[in-house]
């Protein structure tokens, strides 16, 4: 619905592809790790907002980005990869570099 103000655009709840439960994943949210039933989804400023049912506060609005239903974060996924080298691999690399350095130094002395 357009009311003549570009900043005031109201949307009806979507027949959501998101259903069931959402778990809060935002690192600083006091409900992090808790799951709530998704009642509906609205869009505000191109952001999906879930209406979640709580036992103590009734219905609350939480951005979808703050839940386990958020789109995957490519940059976080890239940094969460397992390291290529383990600690033992790094120790072996140190030994190799040390041996190569010693071999180079002994050739320079000869």
C-alpha cells in the first residue's frame, strides 16, 4: 500500500515460505539459542521481519537476519573453513625451513 510517502510503505504479512520455528542466532541478543514459533513475516525496508510467538511477551518482531533462517554469510563461511595446515604440519615446515637454511649456510662457508 502506498500512502504518498516513500518512507512509509506498509505491507501485509507474507504467506511465508518461512514456517515452523526460528532460533535466535544474533551474538548479542539475550534470547540467543532460543527457538520461537514463526507466526508471520513482514517486509520493512527490504528486510524480512518475523513475528515470533513468545510465552512471556506475546508476539515480538525479530529480523530474519538474526535467526537461523538468515541467508548464508559468504564471508563468514569462508573464514569458518578448516585450516589447511595442522599444528604438526607447521612443525614439520619449521624443521624443513631450518634444515634448508642450515644447508644454505654450510654451502656458503665451504
